[in-house]
C-alpha cells in the first residue's frame, strides 16, 4: 500500500500510488486506441465527445465501469486506426486507408461496435442514448481532450470519491 508522510519512513513505498498507476494505464489505453478513446473522471470520451458516464452497478463504481467500457472501445478503434506513436496526436488515417465504417448496435442489455461487445448496460444506463452517442462520436472528426482537461476531471472525481475514503457513489 502507498504510505504518506511519516509512515513512509517506517514502511517505504515499493509500488506506485494507485492514482499514478491508473493514470499511466489510462494513457496507455488511449495510445492503443489511436488516441480516440479517453476517460476523464467517470466519463468515457470518443473523439473528445462524451459518450457514456456509466451508472454504478453492484460493486462496480461508475469510474471502474467507465474504464471497462473505454478498454473495449479502445480495442474497436485500435482495430481500425492502430496505435498512436505520440500521446498528443490522434491517428486520423485508418490502417487500410479506407474511410472507417462504424456499426453501433444493441442486443438485450449489450452494446456492440462492429460486432465487438463494448458494454452491458445496467439499471441507470440509458442504452438508446449510449448507442446514439457512440455512433455519433465514432463518425466525428478525430480529436482528443487535452491532458490538462483529463487531469482536471480525474482530480474532481478523486476529490469527491477518492481512492482511500471509499465514499459510495450514488446512481445519478
């Protein structure tokens, strides 16, 4: 566990702070998506457009579910654009040089992008709006939010819910 203050002298840290680990993995996921997919706070963005802020479901916080959805969306965009080489440049050309074709659909509680399940909707998730948002964002001009904006949203979420405090998120 990450120790703060005097506890660091008695029990030095041998692992990165959880928030640092999450930030690093989120950046890696964005690169893998061609910088098309990002998570800020508990909202998933595709091409800098908010597509879903998942509801709390069981033991999964909204933020945790956001990362699960973003990971699946990153796979879908990676299959089309490949990986970005820089963390501030969006890949704008598809690997096969053709204009990408996006098919966003739903079956039961599941949402799919080009046949890949990207999320299972829970109580509080508005599936028709999520499908529409994802379709619209994937067809939008390639873009990404600035690191500063993502950090601002992450900080706001952490201040409200934190990693240590374990405050309960409520379905909004």
